[in-house]
C-alpha cells in the first residue's frame, strides 16, 4: 500500500514566525504525520518577517521563474526552501518582491491592512498549486490553515481539477478566528474568476468579499473542516453544518496529532 501524501498550506508556521495556536500546529503536525508514515510537503508565504539568513532559505531555481497574472499584471513567482533539520522537514516558501518583502504579514506599522492583501492571497494560492505541479507530486490530502489560504480549495477543485495530480485530492480546511476587518474590493470576484470557476462557485463573495464570505468560499470546496481553536465563529460553524461537512472538533495541545491523522484516514477510506 502506497504512502498517503499530505500537502500542508498555512499562512504561518512557528520557527519562522511567532508562536500562535495556528503556527504551532502548522509546525508540529506535519512532523508527526511524516513520522507516522505519510509523505508530506509544507508551504507558506515568505513574508519579510522571515529571516532568510538565520533560517537558511535558498531559492529553488528549477521551480522559480514562472509569472502569474493577477488583474492583467505579471508577477514573478519565486520559490525558496528551508529545512527544519531536527524534524527532517522541508518548508517551501512562496515569494515575490512586490508582495512579500515588507516586514509584516497583513498590516502596516500603524495597524492598517495592506490594500493588496487580496492580490497577495491570490498569488499565494495559485503559486502553491503551480509549484506542486512542477514537483510532480500528487497529494491525497490538502490541508489549508488560515484565511490567507482560503482560495486554494476553489482553485484546486475548479481550475486544477483536470490535472491528474489533483484529481483525487481531498481538501481539509481549518477554521480559526484570526480575521481582517476591511472587505476586499468590488473587483475581487473578477480577479479570481479563472478557467473552470463559475459564477455560482463564487456567489458567496460577489456582493461582499469579507472575512466570513471568503471562509465560506473555502468551506464550500472542502471535504473536511477542522475547528482549529476553541469557540470558532458561530456563523461559520453553522454554515459547515448546513453544508453537511465532516467536522473534526477542536483538539487541544495534547493528542491533537493522532486525531488529525485519524481524520485524514477517514476522508481517504
């Protein structure tokens, strides 16, 4: 029996960014899943907060060089990689000089959200999938953590679904309460409207692309939902139930790794 393959896509990971519930799970869950016999790949954005020298990031030339078009503008895709040696993990970083070299994740020094966060998340989601294609690596589970990953399930299921690498992939989406305040622009729906995506697929964001609606967009395309922290947004939880999604209840810091592994296995049975 072949090893199951799990692709982790997260907006933050401990070691490279400060410790949060999401970043810690993004760091230690892949290690456990790999040690339990599955094959894994990890992706996150290369924010300017990530110290390249200290963490020994280096560019992967064979994976870089593609341009992604967002709103009629070309943006070069740069792929970097680093190793967490004690865990025998490799982490791939999606990078672009315009989007990810500022010394912050989503807000400036005054707490104001970046106007291009919507373009950055489009670039990140598409960049991950294009890179996985170049790796010729077919995931069985794609686990997305954080609102910044919320477009990836849509692209995977609607734009990349004909690619044999992704045809059988199951999507898991973790719900967290970390959010943004300012809705995205009125052009957001048009920006993400690529091949295979219908108007019905993006109905939840047509009138108001806010934090709730983009989470619902991810929920729509996911087979499994994980409650990543206690007391997740009640509206999103109710939406998951209305859509009959398979839900993994919140798991504390003890024993969550085995619960996640069992959840993956259940989706693949």
